[in-house]
C-alpha cells in the first residue's frame, strides 16, 4: 500500500513538473512575441516620424516658395537656413564614406542598419547611383528586421 502511495506521489510530481515546464515555455513564448511586437512598433514609429519630418520640411519649403505669404520676405532667408539644417540632419547619410563605396561594399554596410537608416540609404540611391545590388540588400535587411528574434534573445 505504501509503495502504491509513493508511486502515485511520483506520478503526480512528474505531472506537476511537466505542467510547470509547459507553463514556463508558454510564458517565454508570450514574452518573446511581445518583444517582437515592440521591436516592430518601434521601427514603424521611427519610420512614421521620419516621414513626417520630411513632409513637414517639404511643406515649409513650399510655403517659403510662395510669394503671397504675408511677411514671407522677412523670414524667408533665416527659415530657409533652418530648414536646410533640419533637412541635412534628417537626411544625414548613416554610413561613413558611403558615397565612395562600390555596390558590394555598400550592400554589406546596409546589413547593420535599422528601418529609418534603410530609408535614408534608399533615398540616396534613388537620387544617385540607383544600384540594384544596394536596393536588394535594403529589401533583405527589411525582411530580416521583420522576423522575430531568436528564442531566448534578450534584445528588443
């Protein structure tokens, strides 16, 4: 009888440990999914902000070009200077020496960029050399950024 009770206790302990492991695994998966969603939201938010900054600068440029704006003549030069500085900041090349890189080196450099910097490089390539290799590298990096991180990864 005592052996039967001991056997039953071992069986129950095993079930409890298995359930605990399953619970921990599910919790880990949920945390991983949440981190991935935060990562995606952060990237999407940064892209939206960057697009908004560019749209705002375009709007101000358009406003400065209009001659019917009251007082426009007085503020045109200083505001244009500020807009130029802001545009230089928003559109700064994220890779040192990028303009001098060949297509393969530029494509390799893109591998470490985030969503906004990918947009900047894409903008530079569209306006300049338009290298297919770099555009393909940008798309590959975007797909990588969309993938969930490895299980157990602590980065967001």
